């Protein structure tokens, strides 16, 4: 029997995508305590990232649609949250990690697509470091959304213990981001070095 697209894991993943416009609306609503509400929305979405995978395995409801949509939902949610944070804080110390994280995701997505074309998609499967990177990103972004750093009278960031912890975790996530990218590139490097004479579509 063909698995249903509307199983519980896939519905949770779709709900994670649906959280993105809600997160944006709340972030720019100006409501009291909207920062905390943004953090709660993002944290709940992050929990579904773990829950949908667990349920897919436990209920034997894995599907091609779910395997496609799950990483896409994660990347969209992280990218949206980073854009909100960068727009709100105007700090180069946040812009640089955001660029690194987004650039890594684009690079690895392109790498996986190319490896799939040559039948070696499994060579760049999700690694333990990749999962750890995702967890660090989710936690750091949640903390930054919950309580953005303050600024002094000259507009400089003032980092208290919470801010230092949030930024420290974000930069730890960046290190894991680069580390995981190097692992994927190293796994694919033997194939990247080959030249089979085929024309390459450069878009």
C-alpha cells in the first residue's frame, strides 16, 4: 500500500512551514512581549523537527515526500529567523554567522543534488555533526529571539550573561556548520575531482 502523504510526521513538517509567516507577523507586530512569543513559536517548530522524524520511524510512516520536505522546512525556518534577527539587531557580529549558515545550506543542498545525479546521494547523508549543528543553531536562535541584546547610548551592543551565552552558542553553531560542511565536501571530493567529459549546466 502506498504511504499517505497526510500522515502525522508530514503534517508536523507542514505545520513547521506554516509557522514561518506566523513568526514574521509576530516579530513585526509590536505586541507586548512579542520577542518571547517569537522564541516560543520557533522553539515549538524546532521540537517538531525532532518529533516528526521520531514518529516517522516509530510509526513506519517514512515517505519520499517527508524526506524531501523535512530538511527544506528546517532551512526555511532557520533562514526566516536569521533574517528577522539581522534586521532587528543591525550587528555585524550577527550578520557574519547568518551569512555562513545560509551559505553552508546552499552549498550542501547543491552538493547533495549533484551527488544524487551521479547516484551517490548516500555519500553525503546527514552526519552526527550535522545533527549537532542543527541543535546548536535552533537553541541559539531561540535564545536570541527571546531576549535580543541591549544597546548603550551610542548604539553599541551591550551583552549581559544571557547575550554572551546566546552569541557564544551561535558561534559554536557556526563552527559546527563549517565542520559539517567540510565533512560533506571531503566525502564528495573524490567524485568532485573526476572529469567524465559531460557538459555541466551552470544555470
